């Protein structure tokens, strides 16, 4: 960071001055070095960032030591291609048959199919195909993508002037490629390669030849380099096909069909078809342009490498994972973006001013950031781009406008690099560029901008998009796609995707910031398969606008006396969903209303819109569209056979019950010795982060609930009275005074509210001193809500601090230890927890997905036996806040599914020994933080630092320890890999919450029927409570007598085991209805150790080893005795 210590090479290279006889070991840096250091700090914000970039660049370029084998092969391939014999002109169909038969007679491993694109040649074709050796061969490629591309220039004599019509050029090109494929794959060529076809974007017109070396140890074997060689036929600039015939306004597809959808389309322009044909002219000019820029601009080469790495990590180009639609094979775009910044653009007569060039003086990083700034800000939908050209552009700007969704014409003046790229994909590019700029410019201690920008793989669908839908288009039956559309886009699938992108963008409108289509990268196919077969499975990714995404009504145009085109277009888009509605302001408009039953369904509205558009316009049925939102919802939902007995549920209902109770308590001033100042909630149920929504049970319904579904949570509150000097100055006496206050409050509440049940309880866990607050008032309201009140007296902290700061001899070590425990518990319960509750509640109201994210993460940690015993609920909430409060607004998840995936990725990547800083409170004052949360000898290894907790140990002082922390990371890695299954359509959400038990030394099973929380189990068996309900007969008992809010015997049992066997084993348990728990033995006592008095674990003599003399007395852990004692302690809870 700026201001950090920086050492120059002179400091690291040793004492030069000392060697020269001077007295100093080091000499100061020179002026040039000082300026270099200052420039690095100003430009990169830290010198470490510059060093990281300098270390990255050599690793993404080929190493010359590895190129010898590849060079030998390329020379052999060049010689072979240059010596290929010609083939006389033939009818295209006859030539294809001859080629296929020849490959069969040669006993080749596969027949050769000519990849003729649509419209395929017919028998009455009056033109012919032929083959001659290439006129020129050039090598280009991208080392970042492990590609070597051979551009094979087809001789001009093979073509005629009108080959641009009706795909004739592409047919001749396909035959030329098939001949090369046959010759290089023939064993007689001795090239020893396997050949395949591949078509970028699934467009047969862009078919190329892929060569992979067979694994043999020969001088030309480059298989270990993981290199792919592509052969792409190109056209010579002297070709008889005139470039003027390829203007975006020209119509070069005159195919007459009988379909009604094609009526009147004979003379429509074919800009996409023309752009694809124009690509055959461009590669050599692009290579020359890149070489000129490399020579003229020192920073260009490194800037291009950085931009390509950035794009690759986000799916803009070739790769092994999903890619953004339209950007496959987009390498020339990044070259041209940098060229635009360096050279400037042409003024094209619009209102936008001409872009001023940056010139050749920018560094690589400056060029990279300038490129991101351009991509993030430029309005491609309205502002076409024409890179500066020496001789002017081939076609006037008006020829492009209205023909393409966006325009970016290269300096060679003939190629629109964004032809065929959906506007939705460009908006995704703008979003990613904007996010990266925010990361690079963020001046916070959290995160590493270099890793985030260049090393992190951002192609994970679940953490990248708020909503992900998997769509199978194999059975699509679009109503309005014509033959002209199919030929223009190159394939039926291409036409569907082009139309789908436009329809979804129009339907979702302001609900989304980005909607984009993604699909698997183009796959190579055997030479016997002429045309590509997909991909028919695509993903629809949505990044939502939090403020507008979940609105219930889409408003259309207002009603008019005569039908307006806008109203007709609205009804055409929505079909039977569109209807006329009158609103409160008196307006009558076309509208679409989305009927939802609850908040979960409301979050599904964007996905519902996508399903409706797919069904109405593309004939895709609902069973061909998969999303996983409902499966995540079910994880947080209790069984309906149990919830049917509840009187009310939900966070709003719980808040209303709390407010009613607080109002009642504040109205009891005459009944209490002191007036109530405030009643503060401190529980997840009132800050929207409890795993399950809060519930209430009526008095009469309790008896109908079996024991295994009778648990209801206690909603914890802190009660503060007005200040008074009449409180005692003794900590133990204060606790007794609290008991008296609570007893008086219980009597007053019972008298004031009919049907209210209140009782004072003493909650004092084993090992906690009596000076700690241990009195609480448990209340069950007439509506069936359960609350627990504790009294906060601020003088307790003062009295405890007096003990801690007293002279050493004033108190015994035991008293000091008790005081330290009491101070920590008091700080947690009465200072940190209310403050934490307020900020977490504020985060929920600020970010709609925050509460749901916390609930999912808690459910996941509980299902894997880590919540509560090893990770506190408050620690989970702070961790999840890092995904929301610790990032820019453009990165904030807007659905809980994405939030969950982001937290999983955070837990996987987090280097927890270094802690984490979360700006939880932002600009607000977090309040007092004078008491340190650091405890000497604490076992917890997580440090979650906030403005109010600089040490970061408030919620992690005792746990997780090293074992649990490593376990969390391993489970996060497994869950991340599991979420990756979305890309293959195999994500089983419930399976991600099923915990494996193979890693435990022992697993003990509970009796589900006696567990009050069993109904919360992830895999709960409804037959358990049905069977228990039939066997129980408690209808005659009072409902409140049966109800024990907050009581969980399994939880208390595990607390006892953890305390008793702290030095023997570690226990893991699902607090949300888990029907079993696991344990692992402490490895430090698993081997024979020397016997000592007070060994702190149950032991037995170790067996004597034969052949050894006198040995010290060794003991081993008595596992059977410990397990027997565990079973005895759990009598009545465990299965026999």
C-alpha cells in the first residue's frame, strides 16, 4: 500500500559500498530508482501489485526451451501442406462422395464428411469445387489459450465473382478443409496426428480443422505441451469476390422457400452472413496490425496479455468451461480495443465527439485499465465504434446502423467484431469490467486485487449470477423463426439463441442489470460428422436489480381509443398473461401480474418470466427448464405435517409479538420498583437470520404435537431498567436482585395479560461462576410465542473490572479467572450482542438476500455437524456480512442461492491464519470497543475483525479450533465442487446437506422419537412423529405444562460430553434435529504415553512389547470405557 517500506535492488543485492571500502553496508537508491518506486506506488497502488504482474507475464508466454518439438512439427506440416496434389473441379455432391469413398478405400479410421453449411448444395448446382495447394501459409495463435493457428490461404483461382451468393464460398471452403483433413490424417503423411472438425459458436460456416498429436516419443511429439493446432482456410486479398458485395446492407441469400414466415424476405439484408464471409479476408491484416502496435507501443504486448487473461477467467473466449454467447473466438476484439485506445477512432457523423487517442506512451497496466474503463462505460447499443484507419473505412457508418445490435469496426475497415454478439453478452462484459475496476481501485485491507482480477476463475455460475436456469433447446419449436433467420445465423440453434437473447432482454427489462446466455465451448467432432450437433443445452444467467427485480406487476402502455402498436407489441410479448387493469391513480394500462403465495415464490418471479417467454415464443416446456431455487427453499422449510399445527409463523409475526410484549412491559411502571427504559432483542429470530422462521403454538395445539416436534425457540431479549443507586455493590447480590425483579415482573405480566404464562428460570451452565448473569424470565404469550428476558445492569462491568485491576494479592487466581469469564460473558451478552443485532438487522433491510444467505449457510454448517459447538451463529452472520458489506454494490448477491455460493467460495479460499477484516459498520459508530476480545490461551483460530472488534475474537474465542477450521475449509471445497455440477445439470441440492460419516472414530445414534427438534432434521422421517403421535395420549394435560421452549436434551447432552471429555475427544453434532453425533479421538493420546497422575483421560496399561527389556509404564486411551460412559450419560436418549 502507499507508504509501505520499499526496498530497491540495491538493498537486496548486498553491501556493495562495504566491498568498496566504505563504512555503510547499504547505499541509498539513485534518483532513477526513487522515481521508479514512486511511479510504481502511484500507478499500481502498491509495489507488490507491480511485482505480481511482473511475475505473471512470463508464465503466460511460451518458453523457448519447449518449442523445439513444436517447431519441428510445424515445419513438417508446412512442407506437407505445400506439397498436396490438386483435385480437378467437380460437382460439390459428387466431390463429397468421392472424398468419402476414397477415405473408406484407404481403410482410414474414419470416413471424411464435407462440412457443407446451410443451404446445402443440390443436384442442380451449376458450380464446382476443386483443390489446389495453399497459396500461402501463416502461423498465428494465443499461448494463453494454448492455441497455434495455421492460416491456409486458398488460391484465388478456386473462386468466382459470385461465390458470395447463397453460401457458395462456404461450400468451397468446406471442401477445401475436408481435403486437408483427409491428407493430414492419412497415415502415409507420417504426421502422426488425429484430426477433428470444430465450429466456433456452433456455426458450420466457421468450421476449422483441429490437430492433436498422438502420444509417441518422436522428435515432433508436442503432446506434453497441451497445445492445439488449428487450420483455418482464408481468402487472398486478390480474390475475385469483391468486398463491396459484402456491405451490411446487401442481401446475399436468395433462397426461395414455401414457408409463410419467409414471405417478403427475399431481399432482406444479410449483415451477419456478410460479416462471417468477410472474416475470411481479415486474419493476415490483423496479424500485421498487431505487429505494428507491438513495435510502436512498448506497453501494448503486456497489456494485451493482461486483457486476454482477464477475459479468459470470465468466459470471454475459448476454454474448458462455460463461455459467454458470442465471444468464442473473440481474440481480435482485445487487439482492436487496445488499438482504439492508442490510435483513436474515426468520427462517424453522430453527436458523440471523436475519441482522443492515448498515444504510445502508456504502460501496460495503464492500457489495461483504460481498456476496462472503455468497456465499462461505452454504450455499444447507441454508439458505434470505428477504429482509426489510414485509408478510411470501406463502408459508410450508416450502413452498419440498424443492421447489428452493436458495432465495433476494426482498423482494416471491413470487420465488425461484434457481429453476432448479443447485446446481452456485451452488457455482461460491461458489468465485469466495471466490477474489476472497482476491485482495482478499492483501498481496503480486505482481499487481494491482483488475485481477484487475474487469478480467480469467475466462471462459476452459482456465485456469478443471482439466478441460473438450464434450458434444453433440443425440443424447441419456435413459431416465428424463418428460413432466412436460420441461414443468416448459420444454423437453427443460432437463430433460436439470437431471438431468445432479444426476447429475454425485452421481457426482463429493468428487473435485471444483466441477462446473458452461456453455453459449453465448441467441441471437436470426428471427421465423419460434417455439421456440429449443438450445444442445445444453454444457461440463462441473471444479475438482478435489487430494487426492481421482485415487483409483482409489469406495467405496459396506457389504453387508448385505437389500438396502439406499443399495446399490440406488449400483448404479443406476454400473450395470455397480459390484461387491462385499473390502478389506484385511476389509470388503465396493459399489465402483467405475477401471482405468488409467499416471499419465497416472489423471489422466483424473474425465473417465472424466463419460463413464460421460453414457453410462449419458443415452445420450450417447463420440464425442459431447470432451476434450483425451489430446492434451496425446501432446505429452509419445515415439514407441512408439523407446521399445520402452528398458530403463526414468520419473522414479521415474531416482530409484532415482540413489539406487543415490549409495549406491555413498559406499561407496568407502577407494578415495578424501577421503570423500564428499553427492551432490546438479541436473537436471530428477530433479525431475520434464524434457519427456520419463528413459530408460535396455541395452547390447545401443543398436546397434538408429538414429542419429536414440540420444540419452539426462545426469543431472547435484554431488559434495561432506569439507573438507580439502590443496586447492591456485590456481584452475587446483584444476581439475587435480578431474580427478585424478574419474579415481580412475572407476577405483573401474568396479572396484566390473560392467558400469559411466565416463570423465572436459573440458567447456569457447568463451569460458569455464580457472579455471571444467570436469571431469566421465560414467557409464553397467549398467542404461543416464547420469550426469554434477562436484565442488563451496567454496573456489573464496573465491579468486575475492579476485581481484574485490583492488586495481585487482593484476589485468588480462582477469583480472577472467574472474573475474566464473567467479564467476557457480560460483554458478549449485554454489549456486543445488542450492537451485533442492530447491525445485522440493518444489513438485512439493506440487502434483500442477506438474511436468506445467512440461513442457508447456518443450515449447511449445522447439517455438517459444525454449527454451535464449533462455529457460533454470530460468527456465521459476520462471515456472511463479508460477502455483502465487504464488496462493491455491483458484486452484492441479490438472491440467497448466490449468496450461499459466494460464502462457500470465501470459506474455501480464506487464509484464516491471517484473519479477515469486515467493514461491518461502515460509516456508523459501532460504539464502545475498549474491552479486548482477545483471551490468552484461546483455542479459536478464526479472527473476524470489525470496527467494534479489532481483535476479531468476540465470537470465535473458543471455536473453531484448528481441527474444525480445517474441516470447514475441506467441506467448503467439497461444496464448491458440488455446486460446479450446475454446469452439467446434475446439482442435487439436498445431497449437499447430507453429511458423510466416514471420517469419525465413532458415531452414536439418538432415538429420534425423544428429540424435540427431530422434525428440523434435513432428512427427517415423517413416520417418526406420526408413529409417536398415535402412541402418545397427553390431550388431558395443560398445553403450557407440556411445552418447554428452548429445551433440547440432545444439545445439553453434547455440552456435557464436550466439557467432560475436553481432553479426550472432539464431538460433532447437528443442533437442528440431528439424530446422531460423531467423535474423533484426540491424536495426542491415541498412542501409548507415559503414565502420569491426573492424566485427564481414561486409560489402561498398554500391552508389553516382546523383545524389549524394562520399559516405563505406558498407558493408552481406554476407548471402550469412554464409549460405555458416553452411552450411560445418554441413557434414554440413545438407541440401545
